[in-house]
């Protein structure tokens, strides 16, 4: 979308005029009802851009997290302004796959057309800062786990060594729960040990010890065993998955995943090799119901 067209569109909306697509210009600034766009020549980081980045971006784009660069603070945002515009205008960022209007979802993380236009205009105007005193504070993220300290933290016995090159590696780690009674799991979170190579993680419930048997049968001197797709047998169920940008969520105590006694969690980690040897010891956290739920929660893979 041409910068001039975006600016003209915002200017018309500021005056209360109706904006319609034209045959000569690309129409890329349809604003969501109820949003009041700022004056196009007043857009700045402090009042307009920082709130957008803080709400939608910095959870991942901050030091120590999975994104490749930080967007905390003005200097970082200014440095990456062209990249921000490119990724948001294509709706590659924030990473939200569901098309708006086809169902309502919890924790939806998507930008409105107004927000995308604001970011584009800010970059076109050479990323002005505005009044630094009006900049909102960077959000505080408490602890290492998004949902607080898990009731159980599981991890392999030792780090897993990843080769420098070759095909992607799907490794299954058998994590015994040593549970004498049924566990009811209301949530799962993952803390990747090496964010450079961990592509995604899935937690499977193994109530028959088949994972342990397969790991012993296919022992190659490393932790776990390899398989592509599933875990090599039909598991009792699954607790879901994790990928960069995913926000974990707990169910209520009335509904939870059932984990039978003497079960293990088979944690499948997909490693994407990056050209040099790496090591990883990913952790999986479980949150447990305090009572017996009214309903058992199950997932179906499509």
C-alpha cells in the first residue's frame, strides 16, 4: 500500500468522511468500526507505537525470549521499524493464523487495520519518538513460567546432543510421572532449553509404558528415541503442544486431562538444525487440578 494513500485515508477518516476502494489505488486501510485513528501527522512512538508493541510483540521480542531481536524501548523499535512494517503488513506478525470473522478465540493476537496503518506511517515519517515522558512502561513478565510455577516440572535425565547438519530431528523423551493415583492436568507449559533449535514440542500421555520399552529397544546412546509424526505407538492421549509465540492457558478445575496411574509423558521435541552442534534439555511443566473434575478433556488431531 502506498504511504501517501494510507496518509490520505487516515486524513479523510479524521474528518469523518467515508472511504471507499478506488480503481486506481490499492485499498489497504479499511478500519475496524469504533476505532478513532490519531492525526496522521502526530503519530509517534510514545503515544501510538509503544502501546501496540507492548501489547502484541514484546512478550516474544525481548531479551532471552524466542524472537530473534528485541522490540523493547524506542531505540530497538526504531532500528527495526522497516521490518515491523513488512511483517505486520503481510500479517506474518503477530503469528496468528485464524482469519478474522471465522469464529471467536481466546487470546487472539492480531493487529487491526488501524494499528497496521499507524506502524506504516510511523516508519514513513522516520520513526519519531514524541514525548518520552508519555512512553508506557515495558510490561513486566514475572518468573520463568508464564502461568507461574508448575505443580510438576519434567525434563530428560541429561542434555540431548543435536548434530550440526542433516534432516530435522524429531526426538521423543520418556518422562516418568511415578504417579500412584490418577492425575488431572489443567495446563501444560514448555521451557525450551535451547531456543536456537527447538522448533516445537508436543506432550503425549503414555499409560502403557510403550515409550519406555521403545527407548530401551532403540537405545543409541542418547536420551530418548527418534520417530517422525507420532511417537511410534498409539498413546493414551495428548496434553497439546508448544511453539514460539504460544501463550499457555489453564482450564478450570471442573475440566482437565486425565492421566492414569503409573503413566509417563512422552515429550516429542522437533529440532531444526542450524549448521553447528547444539545441546538441549527442554523442560515441561504441568499444572494439576486440586480436586476431581466433572469432565475429562481430550484432544483430537486434524
